[in-house]
C-alpha cells in the first residue's frame, strides 16, 4: 500500500509533518493529565487531613490539637527541619481548597488542548486520506480509459468497477485510521512505559502481563481472520459480476422464465461472501469483550497490589491512581497498534488490486514522435494478421486491401469470419500481430490515438447511448458542434423525424444505455453521432442491422450524397446493404477469399455467391 503514497502531494507531506507534531502534543497533554489527576487527588487528601487531623497518627493529631497547623508550619520553616514527616506536615499545614481549583483548572486547559489536537489530527487524516483516494480513483479511471479491449478483458468489467470504488474506499478507511494511530500508538506506548517504570516494579509487572495477553490474543485473531480478508475482494468481484449480468440481461431472463435460475446463482455467490463476512464479524466481535476483560483485570490487579503497597507505606493512593491511568494508556496504545496490523492486510489486498491496474502496461500506446498524415481518407491493410492476446491461434490471416478517399469498402462473411475484428484494427482497439494498417498513408502505430480517432466516425454493432439529452449524444464526439450541424446529422441518419416527435425534441432525456428508445432509434442516433464529427473515414460495424430495409437504403443514400468525400468501411450481413459498394472483401475463417464488386464476386467467389443466394433469389441477383 505504501507504493500508493507516491500519489501524495507536497502539501500532504507537510500536513503529515503537522499531524506528527500535533500527535506529540496530544500525547504530551495526555501525560500531563495523568500528573494533574495525581496532584488533585493529593490535594484532596491533604485538605482532608488538614480539616480532619484526627485521621493522622495519635502523636501528630495531639501535636496539631495542641499547637495548631500554623504553629507547626512556622516551626518547621524556622528551624529548617527536613525529612519525609516534616515535608508531609508542611504540605498538610498549607493545604487549601485553592490547590484543587488550581490543579483542576490546569487539567481542564490541558484537556481542551488535547481535544483540540486530537480534532485537528482527525481532520488532517481525513483530508489527506480523502484527497489520496480521489486521486487514486482518477488515476484508475484514467488508466482504465486508456485500456485496449485486451486489458479490459483481462480484468473484467465488474472487477474494474470494484477496484475503482470498493477497493479505493477500503484504502481510504485504512489510511484514516492508520494516520491517526501510526504516530499516536508508539509515542503513547513509549512515553507511558518510561513514566510507569519509575513508579513501582510490582505494578509494572502486572501491566506487562496484561500487554502480553493482549498481544497473544490479537495475534491469534489475525491468524484466523486475515486469510478471509484476503479473499473478500475476489468474492465481491464475483457478486458484482452476477448482479451486473442479472441487470443487463433482465429481459432475456424474464423471457425464458429463468428468474429462479439466476436467483440461485446470485444466492450462491451471496452465501459465500456472507459466510466469509459472518466469520470475520464473529471473530472481530470477540475483541471488545476480551479488551474489557483485560482492562478490568489490569485495574483489579493494580488496585489489589496498590492497596498492599499503600498498607505497607511504600506508595500512596494518588500514585496508584496515576499508575492506573498510565497502564490504560499503554494497553490502549498496544491495542491501536494491533488494530493497525488487523486493518492493514485487508487494505493491502485492495491496494495490490489497485496497483495491478495502475501498473498494467498498455498494449496500445501513443508513439513518442507522431508522423504527419500523408494522404486524406485512405485506409490500407498490408499483409495483416491478428491473434488475440494469450492465444496462439490467429483470427485474421494475411489480409491486404486499400480503400481510396471517398470509396465504400464492404466486408461480408459468415459469423465468426473475423469481420468486426478486422474493422476494429483501424481505430486501434487492437494492434496487429503482423503486417501494417495504414490510415492517411501512415502506420496507425505512428499516430497518436487522439489524432487517429479524430478523423474516424465509428458506429458500433450495438448502438451505445449515454445518459443526457438527444443533443448531447449527437454532439458527443466533438466539442462546439453547432445546432445546425446536429440537426443535419440527425437528418442524414433519418433520426430527425422521431426526435421532433419526442416530448422535448432535441432536449429530450436519454436514459443510461438508451433504454427509453428503440433499437432502431438507438442505431440511428449512433449514426448521427458519427456524421456530426464530419470524419474523413466512416466505420460501420454491422450498424444497419437494426434498421428496416427502407430506412437502411435511405440512410445509405443520404450518406452517399452528404458524405461523398469520406471513405466508408462497412461490415454487413445483408447483401442489400453492400451491393452498391465500390469494393467488397469476402472473409472466410479470417482469410480474404474474394475481393471485387458485387457483380464480379457473384461470378468469381463461391462463398459470396452462396451468401447472396441464401438471402436473395437468382432473379433478384440477376443470375
């Protein structure tokens, strides 16, 4: 976890130094309180003897009765008599109620200072821990935002969500407690031990025995609890994964009456994490009663031994009371230290999971020096092969083609032939395993990702919308898009009509994921978003599949007219969508088995011919 402290700012280190100073002040005030408690008890005792001399020994009582306290005090001072009895009598003779008020007033001031220091320590600890957590969340989010599909698949979405939220929260809570304990506990323990050693050997041994019992108990507790803490976060990932699956697939679940099946999956994950939490909760619940037992046992031992020492004349009640306060401080300090060791492993697990994200090398990185674009709107594949990370099998094999500016190049093939994988290499969602992908005459790996994607309008296979308004979704890809261009993009995508029929038109709200619009409307809004950025290259990854034939044709006609100068790469399943393409690439098991126009492929490519005949009749195909 200490690796995360690199995220602390210089001002945070200054605040930690202030926190350490305030902690020393807090401990110093606590030790002063012990001294003032002893002084108050002593003052009360002396005043009680002063007002009730009959409580003294018969000799001293007779002396006070015969001469009075004033005579005794003046006699001792005049003759310079020394010794324990003389000092004791002088203190008794001079005892007044003001002594109690003086010590009590100082005690209140010191207590106020201790409370103020403790409050400031808590505020600084919370500020530093919250600031660190905020920067960690930002760092994790930024890192994940730069992940390619390969890195996201490695961690899984539920795990990344847990690491960004729950794990950071665990680190924050641990840091707040550690910052408050890490300085206070050892300083308090050392200071109290130094003060306590000079008081009584017997009482010190009783305190040492209690500390040993406490350390043994907490160590035994850690042995059983820590392994559970280490697996809790993985169990949380699994539970989040099941919950997310249930929420995203709720329609399918209901359609197949699979609620009970999914409930059983959830209950299974829920039961596992509940058992782990119950076990740790039960074990940790033993801490409070055991601590009370140890504290009360120490108090009993100290008072019992103290009574014997008082009876033997080796100490007094004020000293025993002060010793009890110091013993309590020592035990509390050791308890805080052990609590840190209990909390640290769980936070350490969370910190390690955060560091795994932050330390993950990016498979898709920007070049140190960017190569300027040499052409406009061209896309070229040169002997491209691709295999997914951690897989020996290639899904794309030696594919080559070139799309000139303004051309429409389509890709078709059976399911699993590699169409979407191929098209995703252009915006660098993955990097090629072999060969080159060139955009504008430059290898995409020699372009910054922001530069590359700024000239591409990408429409995914599944339309993705974000919470906000229709306007914000269409203008999502570029800042400062005018109202005129937003409407124009919607008209090209055949979305303007249904948008204007919505309650607030372009200001109508879109729910998260676009759940309040149909699949076809979602797809048209996705197309409008791509059109609005006015790109040099369009990528349509089977983006017309949710549209009816009439709308599909109309959108393609609009694009042909309005975006005539832009290159269009289209993945499609329907022959009707790509018949008019300038070039069609036919894929089969990751290989390009045909390339040409629709008419050429019908004659030269059996795979294309079979696909075409499965959708249209010979008459419709002109065969």
